[in-house]
C-alpha cells in the first residue's frame, strides 16, 4: 500500500469520518500490521471514540457464533442502527496462513452500507492480537458504528484477553459438550455478562440452561446477574431477547458508572502492553547491535540458561550500574 | 512484521461446485496466506464490497456455470468504479481457451483452467502481489 506517498494523514482521518469504507479497511490493515502510520491516524481520530457499544462474543468452535452474529446484525439493523463486526479466526502456527470463514454466515450483509465486516487471523502473537483488535475496534468506533461486535473462538487465555476489549461479553454455549463440571471449570465462563445457549432446539439444551443458572446462582456478580438466553440462530429464536439483554447490560454499566471504570482499565492495559512491547524491542535490538545474535545460539546450545540471559539483557540495557548488585 | 497476503475466494453465479475453490483456499492457507472465503452464489457486487472491507490483495473467482464472460468482467468493472483496481483479480473454473483473451482484456490478470496445480496459482499470486 502506498499510503504516505499519496495521501496525508489528515485526509485519511477525514475520509474515515466521511464514511469511506476503503480508507477504513486500509487503515485497519495498518493497525493489524502494527505499523506506526496506522496509530498516527488513530491518534487523530481518538477524540471521536467512546461512542460505540463494544460487544464480545465467544464460545467453542461450532457453537454457531457466526450464525448468531448474522442474526444480531439483522436485529440491530431492524432497530435502525449501523453495526460493525470483527471476526477472529485462528492462524496456523505452522504456516502463518489462515482460512477466515466466519464471513460466509454474514455475507448477505456485504452490500448493506450500514454493515462493515472484517475478518482477522490471530497471527500468532497473543498480546499483540488483543492490541490489534482493540485498535481496530476504536477505529470502527470513531468511524461512527454505534455497535461493534467482536467474535472469537473461545479457546484459551488469549481469547479471554480479546473479548475483554468489550463492554459486554456474550458467552455462547451449546448442548452436548459435557456435564456441569465443564461449566464450572471453564475459565471462559467467568467472563460472561450474558450467556446464550444456542441450538436450544436440540436435546439437552434445557440441562445446559439449568447448569448455567445454578453456576450463576453460586457466584457473586455485584448488581448484574448475567441472564441465560436460549437461542436458535437458524430460526432467529431468542435473538431479539439477546440484543435487548445486551442493551440492558450497557444501560446498567452506564447507570452505575461502571462503563468509564471498565474502559479506563482497558486503556491502561493498552498503554502498558504497548510500552512493554516497545521496551522489549529496545532491549533485544540494543543487545543485537552490540553483541550480534550469538546469544540465541548460546541459548540453543545450553551455554547459557534463559534466566541468566534475561538478567544480562536487562542489566546491559540499564547500563549495569543503576541496578543494585546481588550479594 | 512480515504481513501475509490476503486473498478473497469467491464463487459468483449460481453453480454449487465449490470443491475446487475450497481446495485452493486450503493450499493458499498452507502457503501462508490469509484466505477469506465468502461461500456460494455471490453477486459481483457482494464480492467487490467484501474485498474492499477485508482489504484483500487478491480476488480469486471460481465459476463452473459458464457465466464467467458476464460475471468476471462485472467484478473488474465494479472495482474500477470503487477506485480499487490495485486489487489483483484471477479466475478459475471451466473456461474455454477462446474466452481467455477477452477476460484478460477486461482486467482479469490470469485464468487457471482445470488441471492447473495449486502451486502454479500460488506462485502467480506471490509474484504479482507487491507490497
């Protein structure tokens, strides 16, 4: 992309504010690739952020998240709002490639100017991905989408990080995945503000609902008791209730001054993560410049252990003298 | 950071034969590309809109219904309309030899006919996408 040569940053930001979807898409790529130019544009647009309700959806593969998102788009459009979707699919750790297939379920909205859908691969870097998703969400917010849905596969801690860029987290469950021990052990269950039991027309769904309800009865939730909502994405059953529950949760956050608090935590985390990443780069670059890449070979050959190496890198960066010597 | 090539694989028109498109999508993934698959029965407008929203480098069109002479040029026409001619468009499917020159004239960069190894299409993309 020949960004800087053909346009200045002002016009990028302005074009995004004017609703130019091509510019929006290209700047998302810059953010996804962690290019500084993208962040410069985001800086300019930052005053326009904070308007969107950011909704995270997670759940096991095959739970019907994409189909549910498709129905949620329909419901939100019916209620007269624009909506953007960020759909995250796993990148192969072996080849770096990815098949981004969530869009298939939502492709009927491709020509609707009130809907923007973007697919993203996880690209291996966990903290980095959460940052890329967060930056993209902010850009979509600034671009004037009042609802931003982030869909991700619910496996592992990294996914928990991603959905926590959201104001409201919807955990999607389905019948047939195990007993109530699964419900209580899965970490992902602790982050849900709303639980959707999709494929609720299948046998066993009532049991999942009861198990979720009893798990929620045991926990402490402050003043928000997460609702459990049966849905059938294929027939649109329960989708209206789900969207209403999502709006209720947002109203609850606002009324109790929790929204600002939640967002500040996220912003702090974003600053710290970016800072950590920058310092990490600085430290390794400084060492490589001074000593070459020999250390990694030493590490591979066990001439040094990772713990001593970390100390050496840190002390080298700090200039050695400023850190108290161990006795 | 080395950015992966992003490809949109789409099936315009009404035929339901997506085996070829899926095999190619898999091969592209294995070659380190990010492949957005949009599914069957897409209109040229849906394809172009999706390609723009996804900011892809390449659109791969697969058509086995015989309607390629109408559908493929419609995609490149819409790209022109959207000022997005920098997106590389390639096509595949059952396409007679004699149709290829006019498709290329309409802005389809290359046509891959049945029997083409996936590696040929992948090499072509790697060669022609310059970032």
